[in-house]
């Protein structure tokens, strides 16, 4: 996934094995689709603080007719997520004059129109999990049912678990707004289910129920995997099966409590995992336990922050180990060091089977380069060890999380987008 420097992600933040941020300069004007959405939001006078539009849109949404759409099951045992998708509302006709290229041949009405809808997710804690950093969210999207393309129109989060109270962290980006192609939408089972829920009634009104289902089946058919992808997934499953097999030489993290919890028993917190984070001055990472958001104390929790950065600058920062197995990266951590930026690693115990969020950033005054903070989460398995780092190249920053296997081998871990900051309670 690409991202401009000092900007938001372009398109949907897909589940990925590694997240890449490309350096660059911000656009001077909105994209065609940004103008299209802005005209729908503020047809007479655009607002300078455009993120206010998403707050207005949420306020105007009211009690929309909605349909519950199941989410794909995950390894998270700390919460149950419930998704409700609203009925699609046609984009205002005045906005269509901004679609100069109009590759979809979109029309102001009927199945060829763009329809706005809300995908809302509420949260129910389970297994004794703390609600301190839990939150609900609402994503505003637009879908073109004839082509299956999606526009990420914005997002808000709520400190409450049921979408009540004031929305926080409004996000929308008119500068990089481009449609997500149907093939990418279809690759995301959750997003594909939303398109079916919203577009089913719209297409059926024109083509009938049977033809509507046929069209959606064609548009939202999961992409066929290549031979290389199938081999990789088979290898991944073999490696995971070997890593999960009981062994007398299991790591200290694989306690009896962890084994019990991994089998589906015990309260959240009894099962643990471990994470090793690579840090240095100008390239620091944060860690937030039991949360799909970054907390205000994530830097100190991850062994970074001001004083650690100062120690890295002075060349005196040292590693903090809790006995995790070595990898090539940990053995050669010194090779990541640069002038005024000594590299080190910090190992931490985290809660298994609940989201763990990492937020990494890069800012080098000497090189004149920086990347926006990447905030991603994953759900660690009980007894497993992981390694997290940000790699920086000439034009990119890449966040990697890998599971440590026997012998120090690394297996890439899927990541999902997390909130940039945990919502403020009260």
C-alpha cells in the first residue's frame, strides 16, 4: 500500500504482510473523485477544514435503514464485532459534473449511480477483556454497483462501544481519493459482503433478483490464486503447524495457562506472547497491548521515546531481552546503526488472542526524509514470539511483523489497519 509523505493512505488499507509507505510531496489539489465527493458534501462553499464534512455527514445520517452483515471470524478472543451496513443513498446529482473522465459512465440514478452508505461496527467484550481501549467505528463509503468499485469516503471512531457519543478522529482525504477496483474489493471478504448487501436491492430494482445475484456473483467472485500464492499458503500452513506442535523445548512463553487459553479456555490475559521491537533515534516504534489503536504511552511501552532516542543519539542505548530466541536481525542489530542513531531492540510480553497495535515512524533531519506514522495491529497466538521493525529505503518505509520459528526463521504476519490514537473516554 502506497502513501504520500505527510498524507493518508490511498485506497483501502488491505490486510497485508508488509506495509509500505512511499515518500513524496502532497498534491496541490483534490483528485477528480475528491472533487466529486467534496461537491456532494459541500456543494455551495467548500470548507477549509474539510474533515469537518465527515462529522456533518455522520450527524445527517440519522437512523438509516440498516442490515447486519457478518464479519469474517478472526483469532481475537477479547471482543465480538458486529457490523451493520446502511442502505445506499444516491450521490447528489450536482456532484456528477466533477466526474470529468467518468470511467464508470456513472449516472445520477439507477444501478449506474454512486451510492453513499455507512458501515458501522460495534464491540462487545468477552472472556473478561478490559474495555479501557475498546471503541466502535463508522466508515463512510460510496459504491458503484454496476462495476463493484468502492470509494473510501471517510471514517470516525467513538469512545463508546455502541456508536453513541461524539465522533472522534474524523478522517477523509480528498487529495488522494481514487476508487478501489472490483478485483481488490472482491479479495476482501468483508468488503465484498458489504457490496452485496448495499447493491443487491439497487440492482434487483432494475434487473430482478436472479440477475442481480448473477451480476454480484460475477463482480465479487474471489480472485483466483496463482500457483505461487497457493504454494506460499501451503508452506505457511506447514510452518505454522510445526510451530504449534507441542514440544518439550517450547519457549518460556508457552506456559500451561497459555496452552489452556489457546484451546479456547481461560480469561483474556492468561495467555501470553512476546514481541521484539527494533528501535533507534529517528526511527521509533510504539506498542499498545490489548487494543486496535495506539495509546498515548505506546512509545514508553515499546522502549522508545525521548530518553531512549537520546541514548541512541549518544551511542549508549542497549538491548532489553526477556529471553526470546535469536534471529539474524537480532544478532546483527548493530548493522542498522548510523551516525547519531545507535540501533537496539526491546523485548516485551503481550496478551495473546487480543489485538496488539504497533505504531512506527521515521524522521531523519540529516537526510531530509520522513514517513508518516504507520499504525497497524495483529493478533498474536499464545506462546508465540514475533519480531517487529520498520525498514527504510530511498523512497519507502516498510513495517514488518514476523513470527519467529524454530532456528530463527521468520514467517510474515498479516497486519490490519488500526486507529492512529485510542479514543478519549469520558
